[in-house]
C-alpha cells in the first residue's frame, strides 16, 4: 500500500445518487499541497465541531490561525462528540467538523434533510484494541477479533491465553468508534449484544474499565489510537497487535497496521469555494497544516 493511500469507506457522499452509493471505495488521500494561510478573526472563524479525539487538532489550528494561547484556544473550541457534530453540520449549526466516518444513521439524516456531504481525510488514524497488561494475550488475528465480538469465542484459552472468560466492551451506536468497528472490523458481521454495563458512553470510561483491577485480565475493548495513546493513556493497558502488527506511528503512516483509517473534515457540499470552511480545509491539507497536525501528535497524510 502506498503511504498516501489507505482504505476508507467514504471520500465524498453524493446523497442524491443513493444513500450507500459512495461506500466501499478505495481512494488516495488528497495530495498535500501549499495553500494560502487564511486570515480569520474570532467572529469570522468557521463554526467548528467534532469528536472528542480531534479536540487537540481543532485547538491547535485555532491557536495558530487566530494567534491564541493554548488556554484561549481551549475556551474557544467546543466539540460535541461525533454524532452531535454530524447533526450540527447537517442542521447548519457547524460549518466544518473533524470526525470519523459517518454512520448509516447520519447518512440517512443528511439525505432526509437534502444535505450533501463532502468527507475528506485530513490526518491518518488507527482503530486499536485494548487489554489490561495483566492479560497474557499480546496479539489477535482479525478473525479472532470478529469471533469475540460475534459471541463465537467466549474464553481467552481460545486465543492462546488462560482459561478465563472474555469480557468484551462495546461502544454505543453512532459513537465514532462504534461506526469504525462495524464498518472496518466487522464488515457486515452481526455483533453480539452486550449489557448496558459493558457499553460505556464515553471512550474514557471504556479505558478506565480495562485499566482497573476488577476483571482486568479478562477484558477487551476498542478505541482510536490518538485518544488512547495521547489523550487518555493508562500505564495498565496495552495495545493488542493485530495479525502480529503493533499499532504505532510508523505502522499507521505506512498503512501496514490492518485497521489504519483517518480523521476526516466534513463540510456541506454547498459550501462556496471562497467560504471560511473551504479555506480552512485547504490550509489543513497543505504542508503547514500537516506539520501542525503532526506537532499536535497526529499522523499526517504524507
């Protein structure tokens, strides 16, 4: 796989052609090219929203383009989580959002309201599986992960581990990580249901549950790499290798890690060519924007 290309399910969603018509595409990330530095004030800055894991990205961009301190950028930028960000974009309450790919429900909502979305990768990301360090299992195959989450494997001894029950955490429907799990990992396979207690509403709650000492050597969960590695890292958890490949900046950048994905900038297709949202997106895709993203801890497209 070329470094600038990666498997993604959506690049541009043209809803008039049909809800799922743009799914299942293999595309290259946009070429990183120079773009003029946009000039904004707080009043003219595009209305930004997004996921929890892209808050540092949004804050870094705002701090750079508005000459804000880190504290000022933190107060200025407000993200409402992935699903709410999509709703706000569709309803016109946000101009650009930084998120994971849209869920089927979010695509339906856009179609119902006659909104066409442009979904453009801005940095690379990876979907990772977490276990407690007390868990002796270090690597799983894609098939083993699918079996666990279909309910076909219930004991760690089936994975080369001890004779202990597997406690598999999930995320709620329409959370960014749940959408990635369904689209990239399960790929149409039906996930076994889990009790509410095993469906934390926040990513941090899932990581806390795996990091704790209660049933620590039995649990497994999933998250996005940046959040689990940079925003909510715990010294009692470890990333599971998938097909023997460890998720890290190098394997994500090269695409070697099996579940390499992206964070996307999403705008309404009707945005004018000279709109603030398009100017902001063009700058992020340029070399200065990509360097800023890398400085903030993200994996650039190139």
